[in-house]
C-alpha cells in the first residue's frame, strides 16, 4: 500500500482502500458466482473466472488512475473465488473415505500459498515495484489455466432450474440442515478468533517490549505455515465415523494458544508456539466443518459452500474489528480475555448441537 500511495500521490489511508475493495469483490464472487458450480460445468467455470482474473490483474498493473485500480481490485477479489469452486469439485471426485484428506490437502496448499504470498509480494514490490506483483500474478494464473485445462475432469451438474431458483434454494438449506447451521456458526466464531489474532498481533509486536518493524512482524507468518501444513492430517481424521470430535481438539488448542499469548511477556518462544497451535486449531475446526457440509447434499455442494464460507468471511471481518476494539480498550490482556470468551462460547454451541443430535 505504501508503494501505491507514493505512485498515485495519496495518503496511505486512501491507498488502503484497495484492501477492503478486494474483500468486497471476494464477498460478491462468493455469494453470486460460487453457487453457479451446481448449475454449470465446474471446469469451464473455473477456467473462465481464472481468465477474468488475468484480465483484472493486467488492468491493475496498467492502471494510470487510482479509480481504475480500485475498480480492478473489486474484479480481482470477485475472481479470487476459484479455490471455493475447486473444493466442491474435489469433494465430488473423492470417495467418502478420502474426501476429508483431499479437502485438507487443498486447504493446506491454499493456506501456505496465502502466507507465502505476503512475504513474496513484499519482496517483489520492494525490488521491482508494485505493478510487477500484478504482472507476475497474471502470469501465474496463465500457467494455472494451462494446467487446469489439461488435468481437471469435467463435472456433470444435476441442477436444472433457473438462477433465481438456485439462489433461493440456499435459504431452504439453512432452514432444513441443522449440521449446516452448526458448522456455519462455529466457523463464524473460529474465523473471528483467527482474524482478530492476525490483525491485533501486529500492534502487540510493534509496541514495547518488542518494538518490531513491519518486515520482522511479517516473518511470524512462517510459524502460521506450520499450522497450515497440518490441514491434510486434520482432513484425514475428519473422514472417521465421528468428525465432530476434531472440533473439540481445535477448541482446546485455541484455549492453550490464548494462555501462551497471555503469558508471553518477554518470552517470544511462547508466542511462536501459540501461533502454531492457534493455526492448527483453526484447521481442525475449518477442515472438519467443510468436510461435514460436503457430505450433506452432494448435488448442492457449491451452494452449501457459499453459505458456509460467506458466514465464515463475515466472522473474519467482525473478528478484526473486535480485536482492534479490545486492544484499544485494554491492550493485549483484554484481547486474550475476549478471545477466550469467544472460544468458550463456541464450545457451548458445540455441546448444544451435540445434545440436540443425541435427542433425535
């Protein structure tokens, strides 16, 4: 954002609009385009949207006005939903025994890619300028189109109705599928916690006793990658007869991580261990829940994923805002107390749905 601000002679605050405009675009793509995977052939949809992503990235790289860059950012975000189209495709291609493991493997690649992109894009921007980041991203998408066209199989969607009927059916699933409600609510709170942490930890590390610079803080993402690599194992465990037990493991890991964050003080190694544990806990919750929703209605996997990820995305946004508010009100200690309260709330929701299930 700093490089863009300098290039367009803007304040860093104004340049920062690129971030939330991209997030708005992602939310739009998630809600409007992902359900189409139940209606149209998935491989073709994935290739077309990736092609549009290349177009948007090139527009951003060539933009001579900030307004054009803003518009391109919305389109980039909209076209960033390709992983959410690949996941239902992978679920369709997987057997019941391997579905969780395959979803976990894809999520691991996705998360490691996100974490690595932060460091790589920063380095590219420093050495080659911010436009080079968009050019290189467009080239990578071009390579992905070639690979996906060669390797991805065609799908055979079962939905034959109109787009309006397709979108309307999602509200029916919310009403009739208690497992969808449970996984979405739990994921909402889990995403709020992880998003609040990654937002607030920047302020924690930038202040005494650490006083770290931005580049140093960014290196902590490497610890997060260790948690992301646990996703395939979590996915494999989710293929068992009772995948809900993995949620409890995730909650416990989150609680332990909050204790480590609270007692970190000058002991930075406790903080690093906490990052690894909170990310593993997040994967235990997210991959397990995503595997569970893909077992509900096979012909509606894209629509179920839309509901699930939309709620998770809203949770992440709320978590970031809550984390910053807690920091402003009482610093790192209040942040840890607040997040612990949300984890306990999630455990109570987990127990409520468990009792409800046993009563039926």
